[in-house]
C-alpha cells in the first residue's frame, strides 16, 4: 500500500540554540517494495515500461545497492522480470541486499570494475539492449528524465504540506535533487549533499534539468540549487565520528538515519548551521530518502568500530 510522506518538526537542542526550524520529510514507509526516494524514481519508469510492453527492467548497481534492492522488489510486485548488472564478484550474492533481490526474482550479471565503468557508454548500452531485447534499461541509481519527473511530485507534496525556505536532500546520481528543483518555488533553494566524489554530478544535474525543462523562469533561477560536499572520506565510508552522530540523532529525535546518505547530509548540515552558513530563523525541510536496509551490510564494521551494544541499538530500529 502506498502512503504519503510523513512530516515532523525535529526536536534537537542544537537547533533551538541556532534558532533554526527543521522539518523531517520521512519517505521510508511510503511503499513496502520501494521506499524512500526510490519509490518516486522507479514508479514512473515502471509505468513507462509496462505501457511500452517491456517485460523486464535492467539496471546497474553495487553489491549493497539500495537501487538494485528496490528495483528487484518493485519489478516483482508489478509482474516484471529484473536483471541487475552488478559491479563485483558472484560471491557478493550471499549478502542480505542481493539475497533479497534474488529472492524477488532478479537475475544477476556480475561484471568487472572495468566493464562497469561502461554503464553510461552508448555502444555498451546498445549491445545490452540487443542482448536483452525485452528489457527497459534504467541507469544506475534510477536517475533519468522519468525519475526526475517522479521526484518533482515529492517536492509538490512537501510544498502542499509545509512552508519552507529550503529543502535538503542527499545526492548520489542527482536525479532526486533535479526533481526537487523542478518542483520547487522560485523563492526556494534546494541543497543537494553529495555523498560520493563525482566531478560530473553538477553537469549531470544540469542535464536532467534541461531534459525536463526544469530551469525556473525567475531572476534567481541560477541560485535555485546548491551542491554541497558531504563525502566524509568516500562513498559508504564509516567512522566513529559519523556513528556517534547517528546515535546522537537517534537519541535526540527518535529517527534512525541510514549510514550512507541521510546521515552524511545531516552531519554536514549541522556543520553549516554551526558555521553560520544557514541563516537564523530559516525553515528547512530535510528529506529522509530511505536506504535503511543498507545497515544490514554494515553490521561487522559497526561492531568493529563501536561494539555489540551499539549495533544492537541500531538493529532494534530496523
């Protein structure tokens, strides 16, 4: 069953001291198959695939990919086959993310890092389409023009419920950020917190906006979004400081952040507030884009860094 995002005001002592109001837009519960931003990105793609008589969804991801996980479960629930082009070795199929994807009927094709780098290459994609004639190919992370239009709907839902100056979201491939920008008001700024080192992100977001005619016709349209570095050592990297932040957030707000995206966004946002980069009396909405299933692949690292009791507290929230 599909539901709307939930909205709650964050109660955190730091925010009270800074005189900043933050709403958490929680999308983790929207759909049993594709929660979080994956719902908004995948549903338009699935609708397109079915309308054009495709029998299968094919996409790309790493061994712990939220996108691959959501794609497999969503494809099954809509009567479609799924194929995952997975970066890495077949042994990864035993991890919780890929195990669930396989149980949902996904067929895996494991490829080398060298081949995986071709995932956006036109010749490579053309060859894949010839091999899988009945498959609708979706880019890594689910980001394409259809996904941008889906994420535009999320921004409209936010603005239907809240009055905010800015909206913050974590970025991987940039589709969610672009969608929020296209759905925003001319007076709003969207902050995209990039969690991986990707020099092409800004260009890619601009491309999505151009594809969907998303450059707003206003005097300040060039300032409608900002990409902020929130890599903290690299994609999916964990350390004690980040884990302590996640636990403090959980204790103060009652909300568990995922270890890859929203946690780094929130940590960087708090640093910006502390530095005075966010003006006093600002009202923000921050998007919890899901991805909690990723914790399952972090268990050993979390225990090594913080111990069994810490992991037990996280596990109780999953």
